[in-house]
C-alpha cells in the first residue's frame, strides 16, 4: 500500500530580529523615555523608606513599567501577533494601555508622591539634622509627572493613527 506523507508541521518562524523602523518611530522613542523615567520613579521610591499610599504609587509604577516593557519588547521584535486576541488589535491595545493605565496610574502616583513631598517640606529647611525624604519624594513626583506626559503623548499618537484608519503602530 502507498504510504501517506505526514501532515505538514507548523510554519517555521523567522529568526528574531529587531524591528528598526519601530525603534526610530515616535512611539518607539516615547516608549524608551517611558521605560527610563518610569524606572527612575520606582527606583527612587523603592530605594527610600516609604509608607502608606506610597505602596500604591510603587505598585502602580512597577505594574505600568512591566506592561510597557512587554509592549516595547513585542513591538521591537515584531511579535505582537503572538498575543492572543490583543495581537490583532495592537494599535488599540497600545492606545488603551497609554491613556488608561499609563496616564491614569502615573497621574495618581505623581499626586501621591507630590502630597508626600508637601508633607515633608518642613525638613527642607537649612540646619534640619534629621533624615529627610523630601527630595526623594519630590524627585519621584517630577519623574512621575514627566512619565505621565510621555504616556499622554504616545496615547495621542496612537489615537491619531487610529483616526486616520491606520492599523499599524508605525
């Protein structure tokens, strides 16, 4: 009897390579800024003693930073189609991430750290000899505010592409 050939295997994936056009695009550059300033925010908070609402600020910053890192990595490698359901809607996924999570959570974290800096403003006086967290909280709130603005810009970029009926992030 004739032998039946085996069924074809899954298509071979190409080798991983950087999607350089994404890296040079406005969204790629904004993502790099978000990752750098986001890391500066949560490292500044985590490196100093924190309590109360600063726990939420740190949680929010790390959560958004990790999600941004995942979006950046998948976009840089051009592998967003590997993400079930979201891969086919990658521009919309980036838009919702930037405006809802990025702006929303970083604005809240910035407000929390700004409030904590205001509470500690008394220890910024000359001659105050105790350990002061004012500068750490102020630095974190400045980094958070700039990061929230970067998320707003990238969200507006994705929104403008969506309004132009484009489906790709570049």
